[in-house]
């Protein structure tokens, strides 16, 4: 029988309750009671039954938990037990365990786990760039937050800082990487949804541009002639020369190792783990070497053959830096801004414009993946003979440009 209203507890009665030698209780009704401890502490509890077994549920301490709040909690807990047959004690333990788990699963921890997985499919330079970007822009802002508590506003905060300093391309890339981290957490059921929308209208969208590159063959000839008078190191000058000849990704050439070159057979085998496009590949990419390239490599080997890398830096075991090669391009050619990666664009334009080579051969030369994924799955052609012809044709063309012979000036749109 429910306790009469006249017998219900009130704040005056609770405040007047004094501690005794032993703990005692003051009942409020419907199983709610106040436990008075000898130390003076006053604790709300609820007595109920679940599946015929008695349950005593702790609600809170008075006065931190008021009498009114204790009654509301009591009604809610009784409903859980009587109607939904939920064990509040077990549920409280599970909630506590989940909070502990969430505290361990910080955004930084999950991001680092994602990076460890991505290391299998990313080129080392790309993996390092992503890691450094997270360290510099994200982890200090919300890296220590449980990933379940990070929302789009937290992410936007660090992205707006990057937007303010004009790093739009890196900001755009970082937002995509953060989305990937949340997808990774979602697959492990650490979160219930990805909080980052596909678009954020508050952010300025980066408009990608082509890499700055040579505009025509006349300018290419000028760069090659200027290279002869370059005052920098022989290794860096050779790297610039081979970058133009190979038209491979700058990071792959810059980090190249002598062990991967077979100069007798004029082949450079780029290990799969070092290839930037390795996630599209099932075997190592081979680069065919022209006579000019082999000659340049043999001359370089006399200087750096004792090192692991072709282009060794002053730091033991490290290749020359990207900044060094970019600076060399700026120093050698001052007419307008170009970058090492632009050599790939210039080569592709010239090779396609020549009409001498099939598109598949040119794309294979550049180690591009086939946009037709079904065709890529079944087409295992390597075009070795045609790629060797293309490599030799390109080096011969560069010699013509350098020597200033009559060449057709082709301006890029």
C-alpha cells in the first residue's frame, strides 16, 4: 500500500535527521527511502523487485540530489523494472563501462590506428604528410576527446584556422581524411554515425589547378641549357635532369635506391611499397631507361654509388628533400613558376600531341590507373617494348629542345 501523503518525507524532516551510532532509514513510499549513515551522509535508495528477486538501487546523495529529483528518478527506475524489465544496476555498470571505453578511444588513438592500416596502401611520403598534418592541425584541438564526442563543429574549428591562413587544398584534403577516420570508427562500431557531412558550406571549397609546368618546347630547351650552368650540387642537377627524362612522380625519383636499378638492362624497378599508386597495383612498376638516362645514372653512380639512395642528403640514410629539388627548379628556370610534378604534365602533353604512341602506352609509362576498373582488372599488358621506344623518343626530343634545333613550339592551353 502506497504511503499516505502525510507520511511522505519533506526537506525539513531530512535536514533535521541526525546521524546515529548505526545507519537507519527514512521511508518516502513506493520503495524510495533515505539512508542516514553514522558519518552524517544521507543517501537515496530504491527498493524494488525484478523477476521476483529484490533489488536495491542507489540514486544519489542528499542534498546534491534533491528530494524532488530523487522521486523523479525513483519513478523512472520503477518503470524500467516493472514495465521494461530492465535491470538498472546492470545498466549502470554497462554505462560506466561504455564511458570508460569511450575515454580510451580518443580521436587521436583511432586516427593513429587508421594511419597504421593505411600505411599498407599509401606511399611513405603520402603517409608521412597525412601524419604530420594531423599532428599540426588536429590532435592539439580535439585529439584527446573521445571520438564519440567529436562533432562537425570541433572539426570545423580547426579547418577554419587553416582556411584563414589560405591552406585551402590541405584543408580540403584533411577534411576528407577526418571523414575516413570516422568511417573507420564506424566500421568498428565505436560510433553510430559519421558526424561529418559530405559538404560544409561554411568552408571555402578548394578549386584544384594543374601543376605549374613548362608551357612549350622552347622553354624546355632553355631549362636544359640553364641546367648546364647550375651552380648547385651534381646530385641535385642530375635529379632535375632525370625528373624531366623519366616523367615519374617526384617523390618516387627523389627517394629512389640504387638496389632497384638494373643499368645493364636499362630498367628501374620501383618496389610496390614505394609506389604512390600502389593501391591500384598488384606488382612493381618498371621504368624503361633511355640511353641518355643510363649514361646520366652511370655518371651519378660514380658520386653516390656508395649510398643507399641515388640522391643522398647530408643526413645519414635520408634522400634529398622535396624542398631542395623544388628550389633547384626555381633557380634553374626563372621565367615563370614550375614544379617537378609539372614534368609529368609536359611529357604527357608532348607524347599525346605527337600521335606516335597509343594512349595506353603513355598512361602505363606514367603509372596511371585505368579509370575503367573492369578493364584494369583484366588488362595485364605491360607494353614494355613500346614503353622503351617512348622513353628513348622522349630523351631524344629533349636533346633536340636543348640543342635549339627547329622544333614546333607547342603552347599549353
